[in-house]
C-alpha cells in the first residue's frame, strides 16, 4: 500500500475523476483531453465554474502560447525507434515519447502550463510575481508560459548560464537574477535566491513538486498521453527509463501511469528505472540507503520527515547532460517508493559520461529527432544497464526524449 500523500509528493487523483479514451485525435490538447483527471479542473468545479468555463480558460491561454511559440499544446508522438533498437541490439524494441516537439522544445512547459491554469482558476492577481530557479529548459518554458499568461517572472540562473538562454529569457520579458555562490552558504545558490523571493511574496513557478505540488498536475499529462498511446497500440512495455534531475518528470509520469492502471486503462504498467549521470547521482545513494536498511519501509517513512538523512547534496555535479545536474533530487520520495514497493519493482541506473555522449550520437544517427544530451539520457541508462546485464535485450523499453538539441 502506498503510504505517501501530497505532503510527500504523491498527488493522487481528485474526487470524481473520469477517463475516457477516444479513438480519434479531434482535440489532442492534453489539458482538455485529460481535464477531468486534473486538480485544476476539480478546483474550477468546486468554485462553481462549468466545464465550458474551464475549456475557455485553457483555450485562451493556449492561444496566447501559440502566438509566442507558433504551436500550442497537443499530443506528442510515441514512436518505435526501429533502426536504433537494431543498432544497440534491443530486440524487444525501444519506444520514444518525443517531447522535443512540445511547446518551447521540452516537457517542461507541461508543468508550467498546469500551474498557469491554476493561477487563472484561483484568480490570482496578475501583479503577483512568479519565480523559478533554472539554467535551461524549465526557465525557457516558464518565460513562455508567464508571457502568455501576462505575468511577471524572475528567473534565478547560475553564473555559467548560456548567453543564448539569457537572451531568450529577456525576449520573453523575464527578469534575470544571476546567482553567485556565497562563501557562508551551502547548496544551490539559484534555489537559495529562489526561496528568498518566495519569502518576499513571490509564487513558485517551477518544476519542483517540493516547492509547488501542483506542478505535478500538469506534468502528469505526459503519463496520461503515454497510457492512451499504449492502449491505442495495444502495447505492454516492460520498462520505462526516465532521466532524473529534480525528479518531477519521473514522478509525474509514474504517477499518471499508476492512475491509468488503477482506473483500468492499462492492464499493466512498465517498471520504472531512473537514470542519472555518474557525475551526479544523489538519487542512487538515497535509494541504496533505504533499500539496504534493516527495514526499508520504516526508513522511507523516516525519510518523509527527515529527508536529509538519506538525500544529501551531491558535490561538484558534472556531465554533458546539464539538465539533470540538480545537486539533490527534490521529488525523490515517490520514485523510491515506486521502485521499491510498487507493483512493478524497478531501480536507479547511473550512466557514465561515455554512455551519455554515445546516447546522444545514437539518436542523431538513427532517428530524425534532434535531442540534447539531457534529452537522450534515458537511452544512456539503457546502454549502461545492458552492459551490466540488468536489462534483458528482449525487454520492451520506453524512453523519454525530453529536450531539443540547442546551445544550452
């Protein structure tokens, strides 16, 4: 039994949730298609808004996004990478959820659009400032969605943030705060400045469920889509490999797949294998500390109230997959619970820098998808697992290609 709740990162489904899989793609906007599974929709109905009222909020906001990005939200493809599967000897096949074609070129916009909808439903004043800590795709997505929602945003970035990113953030109207490490403090300086702004009254507008649990709500649309696609194609993959930085992507996806199974949309769901770079693997350490304890269930319960005992900051994170270099995995409790105690037991994987770089090259050589080293890190985990013989070549695998290849 899952003993996690919203205070420990497990969002759950709102009351009176319903899910009907359509055979066509007449309206593939996931925030419309899966609205009755979203907490923002539940909030709207409890406030007396009609279904049409909610649709109007979503469509107006999505139209504003389209004016900035030329595309709005729609279902992203789940594709069989036949040539790549053959190249690496994965006989069971590698399927990829291609998020590089999503708004702002990554999955991050899902999280932020979900938050923006909630702000509209809650009728939060446009003058209320928003803030995020990020050096890449999350920052860019936040700036796009904040601009579409006509809200002010401060982005806390590290000193080494790419000038091209800073230019795009400025073009979208975001205020930029460059965060230098101070001698008298420990931890990520961007997160420290982010939290200072929260104390001053700003609202968290990022992709860490620990800072704003409702970011999981929008992120779950990715897992809902995968569930629909698995049902549509009559697939039952063995494994889902997800790259992990802060952890919200993996947490959102596994929670949505679990919901799909609980609601009878899926007969089975794949086991979860998280993937980090060997140059930054705090999740693996936390997982092992709990798994190797005398009583893993009690240890995880203790971690809910005392996370620092198990999840310690990684010193000097390093990898070409810069988007997964969070020094701690923020949304880690649902991941460890699922990999240890879920219906389909999985486990964490660490990929060497050689595998990180090889995975990016393999996707470039054997597909028509342009994905970054962060975006292909799930494949790097598969390569590492195959070498260690902990994933069978006959296993059917899903990876998430989460970010388009660019300069940051």
